[in-house]
């Protein structure tokens, strides 16, 4: 392995250099500049009590607004005659709830879905859709005789088709 050169700094301290001759500190600064966006700085990455308080206030405000979405949704669902398993009936209130949650997340600069929105959606499903099941028929395997016929028929056709192709190709060679 190649040895590292040492360059002298202006203050007389020595900085390690990489094989290319650039000081390590300079490479670290370049790497940091590449990772951080131009508008970011190291000071913005540090959390302060003021940042935590403002973030906490934003989350509390967001929770209150989410509760407003939930209240509007429950009012809409209570007006429906307990036929909550029919998508044609409940699609509008459910879509309005989702739109409200997505819009609030965007307004508060949060991602969607986020823990509070997920909690509301899960609570919705537990309260309103717990007894809804799909009424689709369940399919079972066909009887064994039908299954064997469906498997054996193609297997028996393959030798017949191969014989037919070979016979026709020999017949066309005889005419040529």
C-alpha cells in the first residue's frame, strides 16, 4: 500500500494527504458539500429546544386537524343506514376522509401515509368494516376424473401431431 504524504498547513500543523496529494480535511469538506443541499448547513442539522418545541406544536396542530377529518367522516358514516359493506354507498365518505388526510399531510409538510393517518384509517376499518367480507365464491379443485382427462388429452395429442408433421414434410419432399 502506498504511504501517505504529509503536507504542511499555513499554521505549521501538518495535515494528512491522500495518495492523490489532497489533504484529507479538504476531501471531507468536499464530501460534506456534495451530501448537503446548497441551502442546508451544519447549523440547520442540529436540533435545538426551539426546533423541538415548534415541531411538537406542529404535530399537535396536525393531530387536531386529523381529528376534525375523523369527526366529519364519522358524521357522514352515521348518516348511512348501517349498510357499510356496500362500496357504492360508502366510497364517497371514505374518499373524502382519505383526501382530507392527504391534504393535511401535505399542508403540514408531512409524508402520507404517516402514523396518525394510518391510525385513523385502521380505526376506520376496525369500527366500520370489521364485519364486511367478500361474497365471492370459493373455487375448489375439479373432480379427479375431469382433472385426469384435462392432463392426459394434451399428452396423447403430442405424438399424433409430431407424426402428422413428419408425414406431411416427407410428402412435400416427394413432390419437390
